[in-house]
């Protein structure tokens, strides 16, 4: 019980500077996610109380924005573009091969917590497809080899 109380106090401290500001709820949610890495279940109640909203209203905001996540992501996040231009340039076969080589499915986080693989739509690199983002770094003309190498290199740097 003490752990939950401490967590609630920590959330309140993160939220407090944004109360009363235009766009404060979204700023507060971003701050929580930046601090913790995801939005834990207690977020709804803490934000609702601080901004005088219902938990349903806060949940609606969280579920509307794809950048808000409810569970921890892996240390490395790989986003593979699945938009039409990338599909025309082999994105589907790229995704299947990356999934095979890294033993993960789109939308999943590895059991070890070292990798999350996400399918996204349009990274703005349509002329250089298929494209990917690995830990925020854009990659055009992505291949399974380039993606796996970037993941392995990044993982080695973190150990």
C-alpha cells in the first residue's frame, strides 16, 4: 500500500506544474511518460483529480493519442513503416523478415524488455522506402540486415 501512495505522490508532483495551463493535461501526460516511460494505471486518477476531470475523460485523451503508452516499451524501439509507398517498396516482406530474425511480432515487446517492434504509418521518407525508425533515428531504404545490425549495435552499447 505504501508503494502505491508513494507512486501517487510522485505522479502528483509531476502533474502539478501543468495544472491551470492551456494544454496542461497533455503536457502532464507527456511529462509522466517521459519520467516513467509509460502511463501507469494510477495516471488516470491522478490527472483527473488535478485537472478536475473524470477518469473517463483522461482515459479518452490517453487512448486518442498514439504516442501515449500504457505499458513499458523495450530499451530499443523499432518502428517499421507500413504506409502505401513503403508497402510498394517491400515493407511487408521487410517486416516479416525482421520479425523472424528478431523473434518478435509487431506491437510486441520482448520478454527480456530489450526490444519493442511497432508498425507505423508514414514516416515521411516515401521516396526512400521502406523506412524505419530505430530509437528515434530515421532509416531509409531499410533492409533486415541494416535493422538487425542497428539493433545489435545499440544493444551492445547499452551493456
